[in-house]
């Protein structure tokens, strides 16, 4: 920004208080657990919980409104014609709307209203995600819009590039998923990809390698499997294994062959190594980002719009794709058959009940909580392995895949399934020896 004073052109200084104050607010909202009552979690999750407790009767109707808008959007905007995958999921959004209407109005077959079917999808996934994504988008503006991502990116580039072959700024995504939510991490990834700061390969690595369930969801799994007595061990083991799997998977097909092209219409902004002091370069990058800010109000509104559009895309897909996965898991032998894909690994590594672990590993692709229910009565080593794998697999169709399809990333379902298979095999190979040694 420049001002003309008496014929002299002066460059206005960026308002760097935004970098410190607004970035700090973003950090606190996403990354700093606080205890309210007996519950310790990030402030963003506290806000969502407070809303769920304050207006519980209104939330299913709010979710249904988003679902209806999301089901109509591809047909009204014409985006359903983009490609075959988009067409299929546009139809599935309509199916999700039908399921949503049935659940909210409590009309439909008895099997739909069993606790582990429709009510689970609506109350445990649709309503929380429908609140978390739009509200999170507001604070996301503060986290990534005022230089923090650029500053951190320059500083941690020596770690992220050799390990994961992604820009330093992707560290924010990695932390956001574990502390916040995969849906918020995907929102960050999509935003940065559209800005030209990630290319296609980098965005796909980040989306499928870092955007796993949060620590909050991990607590639910740990409680279900009596692992809370080993919580610290479980959390850090899962974090390390998840990122090790990502570091390996980026070097093999299909992620290694993703093209390094940028989003259509985006101006490429790849990271470069600083010529001088890394700290000075990081500060200059942050200053440039703050200087380009169009205003806090505009930035927040743009992010809120993105969050609402993403929630509209995710929610109907959760109800359709998620329900299909749960039905297949409960009423068909599909996942018993898929279990044979992983049985050679579980048998060779001599985990107790190898076929059960293999089936649980396969079951995770439909919904990440289901494997925990399958092995609840098994040995501690079995429970530990399944608890780690259901997180480190990252990809599951009840919510993560619909969230991914709610972005503008070029998604291929067959490639996603290959990535899922690779991640599960690598996770088993890393987790089983550790479990047998620990337990």
C-alpha cells in the first residue's frame, strides 16, 4: 500500500499487530486445550458442545437445512456435470437429503433408527461437523490469514520438505488435524491450494496424509478399548506411526505420480529456500501477507462462506455414503472378504487373532469407529493395533471422504482406495511389532 504525500511516495507499514493478536487467537482456538467443567478440549470444540447443549432441538433442523442446500447446489450451479465422480456424488447428496428428512421427521424403516445406524450418523457426525466447519472457518481466517502459516512455513521447511515432500506451511495442516478436526484441516488445505500455495501433488499428500481424526476422537476410541490407562503411549505412538506412514506413502504410487500442477486460475506461490537468515525471511513473508489483507471483516466473511459451502457438501454425503458403509458392514460379508487382503500381514507378524485384526483393518474404510467395536473383548495388543490403525489409515467413507469431496481438490475414488490400502498395510507393519513389544 502506498500514499502520496507532497509528491513523495511512501510505503505504509503493515499492521503487524494483526500477525501477533489475530494469529494468537487462532492458535488458542485450534491448539490450546482448556478445561471447562470436567472437560478438557480446544475452545472451538467447547463452543460446538455449548451450542449442542443449549439448542439441541434446533440442531437437527439446522443440519437438515444445510443438507437440503447442499443437495440442491450441484444441480442449481451445474457443477454436477464436472466429471463422473462429481455426478455420482451429486446423486448421493440427494440420497442423503432423503435420509436426512427421514431421520429428522422420524419416518422410515426400523433398521434405519437403530442406534448404530441413522442416529449415530446424525448425532455423532452430521450435527458436530455441521457446526464445527462453519464456526471453525471464522477462526481459520485468523489462523492462516495473517502471516502465521507463512512464518511457520519458512521455519520448518527443512523438516517438512525432506520428510513429507510438502511445503513448510503444511505443518499447520498436520497440527490442525490432530488437535482440531480433519474437516478443518481439509478446509485449510483447500483454501491454500486454491490460493496457489500448494500444487496438486502437495495438496493430495496433505489431504490424505495429515487429515486424520482429532485427539478428541482418539479419546473416544481409547475409552471404548480400555486404553485410557495407556493414553500418552497410545497418542504419541499413533501420531508417530501416522506421520511415518505418510513419509513412506509419498514416495510410492499413486501419490508419487500426482502431477505438480496448480489449481485452475490460481497464481502459483511455491515456497523457496531463504537466501539469508531464515528468521528474517519468515518475518518478511509474514509482513507481506499482512500487507495484502483486504480487511478483517472481508477475510472472515470469505472464510465463513467457504465453511458453509464445505458443510453443505459434506453433510448430505455423510448420510448417504456413511449409511451405505454401515449397512454393508452390518448386513453383508463384504468386509469379511476385504479382511483377506490384510490377513497375510497380520498372520506373518503373529498378532493374536490375525483374522479378526485383518477384518477390523478392512472395516475402518467405512467408519473409523467400527473396528473398535469389533475388538472390544480382545487382548490388549490387538486393541492397541486396531486403535492405532483406525486413526493412521486417515481415509474413511462415512465422513472423511465426503469432506474431501467437498473441496476443490481433484479426487479419484480408485486412487483413494489404493492410498487407503497402502496406509493400512504400512500401519499394520509398524503397529504390530510395537504392540507385541509393549503388551
